């Protein structure tokens, strides 16, 4: 079964980095959906019930990452899907706020491919634990 991931980030450069990471190893062949702002990302989140993991930028136009996350969790949209906040913000308050709203994890930019791979492994383990192979 092919896995499906969602990247919501306003940086086209970061989209290219994710493409590279997801083209290698056991991530190759995965379906990746991309959004360049929070509103578009929320729409893709709603349109794809089969997501394995979502990477959500904190600072974006139209809807920021916390707004997307809060709306998704309030509407119980994909309540089982891990959503990782990805940001340049280094404040512990930002991290605590994100986790309180329902983020599964918090990843600081710049990140390494190994960071993405680690999060994907954890998300896969979570799916297996729920019985969704």
C-alpha cells in the first residue's frame, strides 16, 4: 500500500527538499501533496483521508500553521493523523502552544533528511499500532 504525505509550507525551496528526501530509500514511491499556504493546505488535508503524516509550517500566508492545526483538531479532521509543526521559531512557548493545540511533534528548520525519516518511521509505527497497514 502506497503511503501519502502532505507538506504545507510557503517555501518552494523546502518543497524541493522534501521531494528529494521522499525520492530516496523506502520513502520512494510515496505520494506527496504540496500546499503553499494554510488555506490550500487545509483543503488538501480535508481532501485526503489516507494521509500517513503531515508536515505543517508555522508561519504562512492566509492561515498560519496553528490556525490550520486548531481548525483540523476542532473539527476532528484526521484526528488520528500525526501533524508535525515545522518552523524556524525556536521559542519554547511556540512549541508548547503547538503541542497544546494538537501537534504530534515539533521540528525546527533547518532539518536534516534523517529527521524526516525518523518522523516517518514513528508515524508508520503508530499506524501499525492502530491496525492500518
